[in-house]
C-alpha cells in the first residue's frame, strides 16, 4: 500500500492511497472463510456452505469493509507520522470512473491544513483591565439587603411608603401571586392608586411603566423575559397582605446567620469581610471581561487565512444530518471567529508551554469545592472529605472536561495579565458596568 501527498496550496492538500488487489485479497478471503465456518444456510450443513455462495452473498460488503479498514489505518498512520496539522477531518473524493476490480485501487482524500502564523500578545493598543473596588455605598447596600432578608415582618392596615405588598395579579388568562415593595413602583399615577389601599381591595393597574425594571414584571406576572419587555396590558391587583419589614439588628446573632458562627464580631469586621468577598467576586468578573477583550483583540489582529471552501464542504457532512451548501456557509460564518481563536489559543499553549495534567485538575477541583463550601459556612472540610468529593466529581468525563476548560481559562488569564499590553483602571462596580458594557 502506497500513500502520497500533493499540496494544492498552503492550506489544502490531497492524499492518495493505493491499495493493491494482492494485498487486499488475503484479508477478504480470511473474513469469508470465517463466515463460511459460521454460516447457517438451509440446504447445507454448518461449515460446508460452498465458498462461491459465501462470496456471492457477502463478498461485496466484506471487500468494502476491509478496504475501509485499510484506508482508515493508512490515513491515520500517515497523518500522525508526518505530523500534519488538520482542520476538520479528511474528506473522501468521489471518482466517477472508480473500478472495484482494478489491480490497484486509488483513493483520494482532501485535507484542510492548519495555517502557519505568529501570535503577538503585546499589541500596539492597550486593553483596559479593570480593578473593581467595593466602595462604602456598595457595602452599605449589601448590608441593608441582608438585614432585610433576616428581618421581621409586621402587618400594616393600609399601603404606605416602604411596605411590602403580597397580591394576586390577574391579566388576560394569566393569574400569579407575588410580593413586591411599593417602592418598586415607577409610575407615580399607579403608585397613587395603591396608596391607602387595604387587604382585599382590587386595583386596576397598567403594566407599561409600572416598574422601573421590566425584570420585576417577569416575577410579578410569572411570564418569560421576552413577553415582559414592552408589555402593555391592564391587570387587576388584589391585595392579600400588607407588611412592613423591620431590618434585623446588627448583633452577634445576625453576624452568625450571615457569615457563619463567630466569623465576625463587629460591624467593622463585617464590612471588611464583605468588602474582601465582594472584591474577590468583582475580580472574577474583571478577569472574564479582560479575557474576552484580549481574545477579541487577538482574533482581530492575528492575521491568517483559513481553508474556507474545505471547511464549508466538511461542515455539510460532519453533523448527524447532511446540510446544504447555503446552510454550511451560514454555519461557517458563525463559527469562523471561534475556529480562529482555537488556533490562536493552541499556538499560545505551545509557545508558553501551558499544559494540564491530572494532578493539576484534582488540585483545581479541590480548590473549587473548598470555595463553594465556604460560601455555606463550611470552612472545616477535611482532606478525606475533599478527596471523596473530588473523586466523585472527576469520575464524570463531562465534569473533567468542564474543570479542564476552567483551569485553562485561568492559565490564559494569568498569561494575559503577565504578557499582554494592559492598562489597569480602578473603578467602582457601578462604574465598571457603565464603562465595560457601555450601559
């Protein structure tokens, strides 16, 4: 069997595999002989079916199977030996004049080749890397939310400023029971309708402009995101409860409930702990934003061609069901930037020797587990418990893949922080949202 390669251009090649009949025939005969021994055909004793009948019944399919086995083995070995970097999988080329009875059969396969290029992390334009600080206002708002969550409810006779209302909402064919604060109401006219109302009263409201945030309307009506936005209908609000929520006292009982027993003992300690926790969460958001921005910059500024025509053709047949040329072109358009970044990331991993092994995955998984359990007040997790949980998680192949991806993302973030052209900017969380996402 002979394998040859012909380069069409820098990104496309054709591999030709020649299979001689003299090499293929013994493999076919061996399989057919095995079939003959097991064949159970009426009129013949088992093992004594004429070989001519076996060849007539099974010969064509066995020849195709054995040919395919030889082709796949030869193709795989050649690509591995020659260290050919592929995009997609080899595509067989159909021949109109193919002769299965020829002494030498020739099979062609199209290849899409990975492009050659360089990646430069230090681009000319600096990318903003945000360092988010938790200011006093942010911490005070968080404490107020926590005090509200662990506070107590006191019934009120009428709706006044600051109360919570539990009501049944009826709109068209939709009924839903929900609780909201009178302070959530945006429309002054509709808020005025509710003020002074008592339990049992039904007030007609309009959904348009009712709340400052349409997401609140999703909760109140129990409808999905798309339906809530811009919804303009009338609804009846029947009041079932009116309560005033008293904030919890900031005493040791409150500290223990929100942070774990004896974790903090004073308001100052609580604020310091919340600030540290918040800034850790903010750092994760900042890191993700930086990762996304550097990724987009690398895709935009790392120039190389792709074997687009080959990839579109490959996409037509790579899924469960074949698709048309037009559908493949659309899929390629959606996937192109992703393909480019996969190649760029692979180049960076090779260039900076970023590798992941089982030991790293286990250590990363244990750190994740400890962090998650700490959120629920568990800071005393034993090594044995960590080992048991991590082994259970890593017994799932999908979980291993997910954790590996997260670990590689962290390595890429660390790499970008060390090597990319970044401009660090200190901001509050509110300013981060405004500046980073242009809101």
